[in-house]
């Protein structure tokens, strides 16, 4: 088995909320916060990261098969949840990597506490306003057609294409759940 060997998904219980976790690799802890579309357990990026780190990939509360507390309504709630997860897992000197919505959450974590963090990596961060007040620099992903969203989100737009008619029903349900959770937290 390679260093990046895939462990089956597990779960963690944080303040009464169960979240699905993927873990692989060894070494320094790396918390990977996925984008709004979720993360597939066979995503190549996870194997690449696991070559040099112990990669921990939670499915955000309300995404995938993770529970959704009724009182969670914002990215702020997710940031505090992940600070508690770092405590529950007793992680220290953790590299936090966030992509898209996950990057927004990662930035909010770092604003609240860096006690358990060593590095912060933000890729394609959404929700973070960096321009002046007159500049619209956050795309309304709910108002865009799928092809326009894919053009913004992917270098290779074909990676974002999904044929919901041919997907297994369980995958379609997860895709819908991820979309609903994104609206709940980010809209």
C-alpha cells in the first residue's frame, strides 16, 4: 500500500453533529475544505496531497451525508465548527487548504483563531470581497447558467459538466443537497 493509501470514510462527532471524513496519507495534518460541489473520494488532488501529509477531508455539515444542525445558517457557523473539529481531532500545526467555498470557510477560521494552524492556502476563494464597494467581484452562482458557472470555476470547463439523467440517484441527491447547503450558508 502506498503512502497515499485510501482509508474508507469515517465520521467525527463535533458538538453532537456527525460529519463524514475522508483520510489518507501520513505526516503533518492537512485539513482540506472542499468547494460547494463537494468532493469525490477518488479526487486525484487528495492522493497528490497525501503523498506529503495526513489529509483530512470533512464533508461540510449539510453536504454529502454529513448532518446539518438546524441552527447552522452561515459560513461563520462553519468556521466555528471547524475550530471545534480541530480540537476534537487534537490537531496542531495544521495546514488548512480551502477551495472555493472551502477557501471562504478557511479564511474565516484563520480570522477567528490561528492557534492550531501553521499555514493557510486559499484557492479560488469565493465570498471574500477584495475590490472596492463599487466593484462586483463575487459572482452570483445561483443566477448563472451551468455553462457560465463552469467557465468561471474550471480551467477545463468539461470537468464541471454533469449529466444528471445518467447519474445514480444517490449521487443526484448528494449534488442537490450540496447545492441546497451552499445556498443556506453563502447566499
